[in-house]
């Protein structure tokens, strides 16, 4: 009891001793304590341009969940550059004569996580423009830039956050014999996990262990439906030096970052880590190699390696830890980089407006004034131990006075996730309150 009381006094002192700003620091502490939240399970920091306004266990390492994607976005933008584009290519080593291509087709993966089935139509159009009706050759998939590519590779060719099994996201339509608005269908629809993306689609999951070959087979079927016959097979292989580019799909890195942060896409984040290694020529270009770039990025920011222990670019793990202070340093660093600050800021979900914050803080003073990355992990059993759940929120508050605040809220504990989200949302409202009211 004495130790808890002492901790309370330290926190209270920090709140009272903070710089005088519009934020009511004592109110922040009140919101936490009124809901019975244990302060030792919370890491918080709120800063303005002059320094700390409020801190609570800001040097304690806690699980960040998906706020880890802030680091992944920052490192990728800095190392690859905001003008970087992913390029997925279709090539051939043959020549066209009398509507016949005598040679194989090759797909070269460049690690674009947003590449999907609709992009294959662009490759089909490239073939049709050449008047090709018959292909005497194979369809070869080259994803050799990555080491674990047979289970995780080029497109959404592997929508997953971990190697081994690759969930394919599938939009759900009602069965043909069931009215789309029937009670049975709506009940079934509610049971499906909702994918928090820009389209708010409902999805189901199907494991896919060879997504590269699956994509090749998908393209093969597309060719056949277009009346183009292929005599060979779909297989893995290397692209010969003499192969010529027939078509390409370009995707700006900024779009991938935007979609990753808005929807908290674990697969995108996982592939961004691999791409950091791949684009720099590191082999094997896997997560372990890519995480080294995260560490170097944190070195550049000035974060001590004692302040974190990370093993994932997505944060979808109970084995990554970082301090609220370190995460705040990253946010401040990104805000100060003229080439990427606006890109990063606009990619964050906006309270009550879009992304994973679309339905939070609606019709409050915080709507439209909080740009932040969310984080959530449910409780899990690991090595016969029940791991604490995680609720996190980190980003920027923009009060009416125009002075941007940086904040990080990390909670690792057993309380209801919705309760903790509500607490964090109430604090966000305090951050943007008009001092004149």
C-alpha cells in the first residue's frame, strides 16, 4: 500500500509540476483513477513543443500492439524515401509471330503488399495489346528476393502477419438462395470478423500455403478466360537476362503506408519489414533482417536500445516491448522531417472520421482533431501463462489554439478493452478542449 501511495504522489507531482498549458493535467489522472485503472499497468506521455506536460511510467517497457506500425512506417519512409515505388513486372524471353508467343512468361515480385488479382488484368491487357492468342511456354514466378517466399510473398500474394499459413481475404456475398437482408444472413454476417479497412468489407479467412503459385494459377485462368491458351505450366524459377518487360504495375510507397496505418494492416507492415531488407540488397530478406533497419532507425532518432525489445513490424505479438517515452520520441522525430511529416500525419486514422478511429470520439470535441495509431491485443496463453491484453493509442492532438500535442497511451492489463478505449478517448477530449470553455 505504501509503495502504491508513493507512486501516486510521484505521478501527482509530475502533473502539477508540468508546464502551464490549456490541458488540465489533474483531470487526466482523475479519469484514470475514477475507472479503477491500475497506474502501474499504464505508460503515458503527453508533450507540447516545450516538453513534457504529463508523464506516467514513461520509461516502463510495455507491449505496443499495432502502435508498432508507427516505427515501421517511419523507418520505411526514411530508408526507402517518399518517392519510392514498388514495381511488379511481367516479362518474356520469347518473340511474337502470327499471334503466337514462343517463350515463357515471367512475373517478377518486388514485395508490393497491395498487389492483388485486379492488377493481373493490367498484365492481361499488355498481352492482348500484342495480339497474342497462344503462348508456347511456361508461366514462371520469380520471388527470389525473399527467403520465405513460398509461404509469404509478393502481393497480397500472402495476406498474413506470420510465415507458414497465409490467410486470403475474401469478400462475403450472401448465398444465391438467401435474400441479402434476411435475418439468417444478417445474423451470420455479424459473426464474421470485420476487416477494418477503408471499405469496411466483411471477410472470411482461408489459409494458402503457396501464394506465389496460387497467383500464377489465377493469372493462367485469367488468360484462358480471355481466349489465350498456354501450353506450359505454372512454376517457380529465375528470370533470364535476355527477358524483356511486357508490363509493369507501379504502386507508390506513400499509398501503401497510408493504407497500412489507416486500416492497421498487419500483412502490409510485415511486408514493409521484409522490403527494408530486400530493397537494400540484404539476403535473406526476411523479418529478422528487416528488423535491423528498425533498430537503426531508432538509433537515428536517439532512442536507447534499452528502451525496447522488438520482434515484429506489425505489433501483432506479445513479445515486443517499448517505452511510451521512446514511442513519443519517434512521433516527434517524424513530425520534424519536412519531406515525410505531412505524409505520415495524413496517413494516421482521424478520430470520428476514418480508419480504425472512424467510430471513436464521434460528436465530441476530439472529432477531427486526433490523428493517431490504435493498438489492440487480446489476452493470450503463452507457455502456460495468461498474457495481459493491450490497448494503445499514439499520435497527435491539434487543439483549436493550433499547438500540436504529441501523446502516447499504452495499457497492458486485464481490464475490459472497451473500458480502456473509452478512458483514452476521454483523455483525448481533454487534450483538445478549448481553454475558454
